């Protein structure tokens, strides 16, 4: 009997659990960061990032990173972390890695961007 793939809500639940348990020391600094799970990034993001396929992007941080925020910035800036369900599930199927671990990795990576870390910074941290 085949089981259904995890839904948008399932992935959001995994992300929220990881955010609350694994990332506890970072929570006070996340403020009003919104986590949103969509099937794919929108076409504008796909063009902006020069993606060959929407499957190329597992997650995205949109906002002003903490290292670039200023007290003089207007308060209307919304910080969002997007997790993209279909690319995450595709990666999960291709690699056989634990889905929760993949979601946590993508979430931590995007939170790193919120803190102003570059991809190279995060790779150095992850690789010790």
C-alpha cells in the first residue's frame, strides 16, 4: 500500500518542531521571521536567481539580514524563510536522507542568511 507524500502542512510542522527544539539559542534573535512552505518558488524568484529548474531551490530567505538592519530602517520590512516542498521531497527521494534532517538543514541554512552569514560561512561552519 502506497503512502501519500508529506503535505505542505506536514513540512511546516517539521520545520516548526525543528525551529523550537534544535534552534532554541537562536529564537530570541529571530523576532518576527515568518516561515512559509510552498510547493515551489515563484517564477519571479526563479528568474531572479537564474535557476534552470524550480527544483534547484530548496529554501530561501527574504528580508534584511541582522547584520544590515539599522534603527533608522522603516519598520515595514518582513523577514521570511521559504521552504519549497517539492524540491525538498525530490532531494529526499534522491538521497534517502532523513526528511527531518533535510528540513532542519535547509531551515538552519536560511536562518544563517537571516543572521547575515554567506553560503561559504555556513559551509565552513558545517564542515568544521
